[in-house]
C-alpha cells in the first residue's frame, strides 16, 4: 500500500485515537512530513498541551542560503532564525524554540505547533479529525514558507 493511501486512511481518524496508538502515531508523523512539511530527516515529538514539535536535522542547513564561501555562516543562520522569530510574532500560531538556537556549531532548530489552535471553538482536540489538523497546519506552513521566501529571501523551506 502506498504512502498516499496510508495517509488518506489516517485523515478520517480522530486525533485522540491516533496519538494513543504507537503505530498510528508513527504513521501520523510520516504523513505530516509527506503532506505538509516535506523536509527530509524531520523529527517529531510532543510536549504537554498537545504541542507537536518538529526538529530540523543538521542536513537542513547544508544549503546555499546558509553558506558563505562554501562554509556555514553563523550570520546567515542567525538571520534565518531571527526571521522565523519575526514571523512567529506576526502569525502567533507557532513557536520557535528559543532554547534550541541554531549556529554553525549547533545545527538544531525546533518549531512548536500547538494543535489546540487547529480545533474548532467548543470542540476537543481528541475528537478532531486528522484531516482538520492537516488543513490548518498546511495553511500555516504555507504562510510561514511564503513569508520566509518573500520577506527574507530564504529559499530553504
């Protein structure tokens, strides 16, 4: 069965059911990356309050926008981090983890997405279909990517 079929099956399930089952949770992470984020090596974790965290792999920073004379540039990495912080203040639907600041010697970046912001008013996150969460996250991720490219000229997302 193909990746798209596995993701399509997952869309009708409720969030509470998916996160309670290890196999479905793994499938959920795979589909998040396949359908929304599309970044190789992305790692997923959770924090209290239904916050999903995505951690970028070190390989993410091996792109021309982060290099100067063929080497990683702290200034370019810092500028990218600060641009995400600025977008965070504007959109207010995600957080850039300030405890995990990337640099040329610490190639880590973590974004946090509170999933309760994907829920209709008066509903519970546990009862929310995965497709609703995907629609909200895809919209938010598209806005983040657009702002990174249009406003800050980074073509990495």
